[in-house]
């Protein structure tokens, strides 16, 4: 019987279990995670604060998932060392754990630059785990002034989650625009207006230079008084364990399309990895939930001796704020379609005859048709792209495509 | 597994499948009461132009991207059928972002709605296929082709 160990019990880790079990119903699986909670939809932590879900419904694959799959889970235990030659792990408890196949599903960690005066700030939080959300829930009441550093989607999701719980929510970011990693200067202002109309205070192109007790001194010279501070500047892959063991690591752990690292018997999946972004034509951090899930499953299948590949990776994200839906996908190369109105925008990008990316704000109906064009690298001259541009539908794909997809099993 | 298949040569473009779907999933026993004067949220859609029409609904993909991508775990497999626990859905629309056929969309409450093959609404078989006057929509087993 094979001994599988999965480090990290989140999306990639759970999907890895699913992948292993699709091939090997018997093997011994151990999941080790530093968190007290596992198998929950991490993006749901803001919805939890908003009251749109609860601890039971947040379970990603159901409360009995590990039991159903015969998995031993060690919570609040970290792996401190990976020894690929000896095929064993060292745990924070001091114990050693041997393995036949291991998968690093260690995700990412929030990082924080050194702000002057940050240490004495007592009520400061990150916003990446359920424990963070539970702590914020306790720390915030109707009078609390919240300051969030970072207007990326994590910071803004936190702001949305806290708006009705707090007295005020201010979000600052050195970038000139909200969600600057996903949106461009045409689309971002629509979101910004919407956020402000919904009660958030935005301070863009401005950030904290130092803290003086419960006051943040901004670059612009402004002062922001706060009770609770959330740092949501960004996340970085958790790759140290792999790097120490000698695996090839760039920004994330490098993996091939079977999710193998450069070390024998060691796989990696999810936010901790760096893998091929087919829309950019080069490896990148594809740190969103769908990729963690697809990669985890792929790794699991291969660990168990099956054969699977992950070769259509792109960045893609769908998120909403106070009812405004935002989707972004792929790489923003050359704009081939732009439509901007008061309420929304749509931008499509293409290069070398294939769609490489898009941004949608507002109308996101059937966006998956665009995503599929990117992932499948469909030559745009093989469909009636002039029609698809305006309205995503299957009509411009032609009869034989439809006969195959609508008339056959896919 | 039995799925809903569409033969566009036979589709009349009458949109009856949309009405039958909305009715079957309304929880009402009277069609007029269920549909009259209401915005409908059918899980099957007829599209096309003057010459061609056809209906699109969930393909119940063998390896469903939506199930893998759903951030809440609301989308799941039940013996091959792709189903949704709407009480878990938070309306993020990641499923809309990934479905290659545009077969999933939000309902009136913002949570996603999709074809569940009428497996749990008491119909026993898909209402769209059962009511299609020209048998352009059928519910049957076809070869599980590799993609
Ligand atoms: C607030 C928020 C909102 C988000 N919204 C979206 C969204 O809308 N859509 C989307 O697609 N994505 C979203 N994401 C991103 C998404 O959550 C991640 O892409 C996804 O969780 C990655 O899964 P993972 O399993 O790779 O890693 P993670 O979910 O980060 O899990 C890694 C796990 O490994 C554990 N671990 C790390 N190192 C060790 C060690 N040495 N020993 C033991 N355990 C270890 C960690 O404690 C953690 O539990 C959001 C993220 C956040 C924080
Ligand atoms: S909703 Fe779309 S992706 Fe999901 S199973 Fe149906 S057709 Fe496939
Ligand atoms: S909208 Fe609902 S079903 Fe669709 S991905 Fe989000 S949580 Fe899942």
C-alpha cells in the first residue's frame, strides 16, 4: 500500500485527495496542515463576515470529506523539513513521517513591508484564513474604524465583508487604481465609483508611511485614525520548504504539466507553484482557486500512478462587490474590442490570432465562452469572431462544433 | 449516463423548452400561475438567427470545470450529474467564468442556476426533452466520446 502525504489541507490538498482516490482507493493518505481549519472555501471568509454563509456551509467538499476518503488529517501541525532522499518529512511536533509520494499544497502567505511604528499596533490582522475572519469578527463592532492597506481583491473583499459590521472602512493603496492587478485605467474607475457609492472610503495612490499609535500618517500627509488595521498588500507562494530541499524555485515552486517538481517523488499544486500560463507563453503565478483545484487533482492522479496533465493554465478570476460583477482572465495583449459605459466595461485582447485575455465589468453573461477561447487557443479566424466579440454565443462557432458539443458527451 | 442532447436541424425555435423548464422548476402545479407575468429563469436557452436555432443547457461534462472551480463547493457531482446546492452558493459567478458553453447563469437571488436534469424537482425526466414538439431535444445515453 502506497503512503501519500499532502502538505496543506485547503483547495489544492483536498483536490489532490480526490485525484488520488480516483485511481487508488486503498493507499494511506495523510494530510498535514498548519491551520486549525481545513477543506473550506478560502474565498468565502469575506462572505462569512457579510453573513452570506456560515461555518457549516463553508465546507468545500462537505464535513465528512476526509473521513469518507479514509484520510488522516493533522491540524495545527506544520511540516518543517522535506528530505527527498530519505523520503521523509519532519513535523513541528518533532515527529518524522515517511512517504512514498508527497505533494506540496502549501498555498501562499500574506506579506507585509516594514512600516515604521507597526509593531505596537495591537489590533492588526491579515485576511487570508478563516482564523483571520473569526478574529476580525471579534475585533470589529459598529463603532470600529477600520483601515485596510491594499485595494487588491483581498483587501476589497475584506472591506465589503466588514462594511455593515464596522463604523467606517477606509482602503488605501499605493497603486492609482483599485484591483490594479486585474483591471486597467479604463475599467477601474467604474469599480471605484461603485465602491464609494456603497460606503467605502478609498485613498488611492496613497499609503501609510508610519504609524503613531492608532493614527496612520499617509504619504500625502493626511492622517487616518483607526481602531483596526488589516494588511492586504499581497501574497507570496509558500515555497521555502521546497527550496530548502533543493527543488527548483523561482517566484513559486516550479512544476511541469504533470505537477512534478524537480525533485523525484515530490509534487506541488496550487498557489505555492509557478506554472505555464498559456496566455502569456511563460510560467507565472496562477494563484486562484480554479487552478489550485485543477492542479491538485492532476497531481493526485499522477501520484497514484494515473496520467493527467494541467496544460491550459491561465489566470482567471470572477468576483463581485456590492452587486457589481467583475471578471478578468488571461493576459492583456492587444485590445481587439473595447466597450465602456457608465455601468460597465468589456475589453477583449488578442495576439497572433488567438484571444489572450479579457476584462468584464457588469455584464458577465456567458463569459465562459471567452475563457474557453483562451484556454483552447481557438484560432479566431476559425469562428465568426466579429459576432462573438459583441455577444458570446455558440452560433458563430459553426454547426460542426455545436453538433459535437451539444450532440455528444463532453 | 443519460444526458440532454440537441439536434439543431429539428429545432423549430419555439422556445417551449424554456417555458417547460421554468415551470418544472417553479414548484407550482399550475403553469399559468407559475409563469404568467413573471421574469423567467429557465436553465435552457434557445439561441440562433433567422436560419438556425438550437437550445443550450448544461452538458454535464465528464470532467466539469465548474465543479472544480466553484469557490464554495456548491457545485458537485451526483452520480455523473452536475448539481448545485444553492444554499451554499455565494453568487461569485466563477462558474459562469469557466463554463465553455455559457450554460450556467445567476437566478433572481444572485445564486447560480443550472440544469439538473429534473432529477430532484419531481419530474423524473427533463421537462425540456419531454415537451419538445419536434423531438429536437432528447434525453438519452450516447457514447462517452473522449475529448
Ligand atoms: C480573501 C480571499 C479571497 C479570495 N477570493 C478568490 C476568488 O474569489 N476566486 C478565486 O479563484 N480565488 C480567490 N482567492 C484565492 C484562493 O483562495 C486561492 O487561490 C486558493 O485558496 C489556493 O489554494 P491552495 O490549496 O493552493 O492554498 P491555500 O488555500 O493557501 O492553502 C494552503 C494551506 O497549506 C497550509 N500550509 C502551508 N505551509 C505548510 C506547512 N509547512 N505545513 C503544513 N501546512 C502548511 C496553510 O496553512 C494552508 O492551510 C481568495 C483568497 C483570499 C484570501
Ligand atoms: S455548467 Fe458548464 S462546465 Fe458545468 S457541467 Fe454544465 S456544461 Fe459543463
Ligand atoms: S456562483 Fe455559486 S455555484 Fe457558481 S462558482 Fe460561485 S459559489 Fe459556486
